[in-house]
C-alpha cells in the first residue's frame, strides 16, 4: 500500500496507534502527572491538545482529581477511540469534554494547564507561535503549558526502524517509522503498520505526514516573544518542556 499525505493521516492508522504508543506512555504518564502536580492549587480546567486515544486524559485525571478536561482531537478516527475510553470510565465521563478540533479550537477562560504532548511538530512555525501567544493570554495565574520536544530537531533522514511491537491473542502487531527531509524546517514521516499471524503478514497500513522540526532553543525564543519562559523538566529522554508566564519585573521605590 502506498503512503500519501492526507488531511487526516490517522484515518488509516488509528486502528494501531493506541497499542503502538502504550509502551512510550509508561514513563510519560507519571512524568506528566509530576508536572501537573504543580498546578493542583490553581483553579481552572485542563486543555489536552491532540488528545489522541486518551492516554494523556487518563494521566490528567489521576494527577488532578475533579479538574474538568477539554480533550481536543482533530481526527475523527482517533476521537472514536478517545470517546470509547472516556465513556467506559465513570469518572472520565463526568469530567471530560471531547472537542472535535485542533489547536485553534475554543478554550475555556483561565485554564490551569495546557497539555500538548506528541503534537507540536504538527504545527508549522506560524501556528506554533499562535499557540504560545494564546497560552500566554488564557493561562490562569500560576498555570502552565507542557509539551515534549524530541528529535530530530533539524531536517535529516531517519532510517526505517521498528518503533513498537505487541502481541494480542494470536496476532502480532508491528510499527515501523522512517523520515526524509522535505523542507528547510520540515520532514515527512512514513509510518507502516503490519499485522502478522505466525510470521505471515495478513494486513496493515502505511501513511505519511508532515512534521515541523525546531531546536528547543528556537522554541524557547518563540515562547519568550509571547511572554512565556521555557524550562526543561524530568528525564531528558522524554524531552518535556514547561512554559509559564515570565515574572513581572518588580518596581523598586527609592
């Protein structure tokens, strides 16, 4: 099956994504919970941008009991998984609003946190800056935005590599990833998913999508223009970054 760039690359891959990312979320969920513990005393909802299949939503629930969550997801295919995960959990069903939209979707006023994991690369530079500016306007005092920045940080070729594999029943599911430079600050990922039975491929899917890359220092500079300070946090391998409003200068009277 040939891969093509589509408006919703997850339309064909949503079947596999949740199980492919499960292992990656084992360290990421507690790290996210640790960051969110800093805003337990802050009022307001949490906005989860690119909520995907809802693994981040569960981490938010565990870290911030009672906080309303707005789970924003543009892909209808991924929302199907997200909605099922929310509906089957009584607590999530009462607290989580699933919003069909992207980073430009409407936010409630005075949010305590914005979670943007595994999605910043989907935004071209102009829309990235819009996100920083919007966060600076909408975050409640003491609120934060958390995202992860992982390589590549410049447009380079990434050789095809097996990123995940799981066994469910008699089926084995594999995910493969490769990338090629397609612009001055952009790469195109090619993701392939195979379903194997006793070593024989039965079915699968492949898809390509654009991904904008930038060094963390560049992201910090963009955020600073919006009045936000970037700090790295946690295990460096996770690439977690926190944005908070810059402290107001203190006036000194003579």
